[in-house]
C-alpha cells in the first residue's frame, strides 16, 4: 500500500498541537463499522476477552487508543495468531501503571528523559515547571493525584507515537513476551539479536497513523487530529470520486492561498441536457463543455474552483 506523504503534525510539532491532539485522542470517533470488522467479529473478540474493558460503556464508539488496538488485532489475525495468544498480548499492553512509576526510578530519582517521552511535545518552560512540580511538590494533593493516576501502558505508547512522532515497533517473541523498539534503537541490530532465540513478530505502530490518514471515511478525523491539512483532505476525498478527471493545485506565489481546480467528466442522455444546464446557472467559478457524437448521448465536462487560504 502506498501511503500519502502527509505529515502536517509531525512537520510542525507544537504545544498547541499537542494539547489539541491529546483532547481529540480521547474522543469516541469510531464506529465498529469504521474499523473494518463486523459487529459479529467484534462481539466475539469481546467474548474472548481480547477487547479490554477500559470502562463499562457498551463500545458503541471507540477512541483513538482503541482504534490502534483493533488494527493490531486485525494484523495478528491476518498472521494467523490465535485469540488466546492475542489475549496474552493484551494483558501485557493494557497493564496499568502510574506516572509516578514512569517518571521516578526505584531509588526515587527523577527520570528526565522519560518526562519528555511521556508528555510528547513540550516547551522548555513547561518542562522545567513540570519537573519542578514533580520534584518539589510530589506530596501535594493535586500533584500526587496526577502522579498516581493509573493509565494503561498502551496509552503511553500510542501517545508517544502521535505526540513525539515516534516510529515505535511492537514485538512479540515465541514466548508471547511483548517488547517495544523505540525510535532511537537500531531496529536491524535488535531484530538480528532477537531472532537468534526464535521467531519474532514486529509491527510498526506508526503504520496505523498512515492507515488512518488514508481511510476515506476517516479523513475528517485525521484532519481534526492535525494529521491532514485542508488541502490534503480535499485531495484524498477527490481520489475517491469516480467522475473526477483531473485536480490541479495552484500555489499562490505569496503563499496566501492555494486554488484547487476540479475537472469532472460525465455522460448523460440528450433529453437530460436542460436539467444539467439548470444546475450550473448562476454558479461562480464554473465552466461547462458539452459534446455529442451520436445525437443520443452527451458527454460533458465541467470545472469548478475552490480557494483555500493558508
């Protein structure tokens, strides 16, 4: 599959984008039908205990973390992994831990690097303030409540993929032990060492970001997440249109806007020409061309333009 080269969020990380992304990540965007599985299959997965019960809701809609997990299950099943094995993976991924466990080692010393990893994109001012609060006010009721909140390990991992644009690899060995290859670790050396002891399954978690971006039904969600800008969303939508002949993007030399010119091609019966003409009367930025070779059928092309400001 060829993924679109769209990386707005990753190319422009910011505190504002991080906060926006964190808010949207917890929203329940996805219906079961959006995930490429049937309700029957999904119900069976719940029955077999491979869908974690994050809370007591009925899973009518799923959030982004759950979207990632469903995509992983689908890949596992495509590889022929049995549900019992997937349940073991789920138990390790959805193991609950606290920020205190993440940010402080066994001796109580603060892990500087893990603070940045756990919160993703962070300004220098935020980093120093957060570090100070953690070190000096860890017994404060509000800070303590924040540090001791239990969050599944998988949520930390997905947040890191999205917020820190980390291409983290999930690995499962023959003993069904789960591990992660962080972006800074050389994957080749890791895999070469790991496969000496037996088979290894490796999944790229960032791949699921690209899958989300390329799903026609999820273009609006990807745009909300900052993964696609408005022009990129329009291009992906246009690629799914059967009657689109051409899409031309013209860039303003001063960088103020982009013009999208769509050329559509359709065929109608000659008696329907009047209806078509009426559709275009009074519309701006539209051109229409018609021709007929047999006197019965009319082929027509029309163009319309859309301007998107930067």
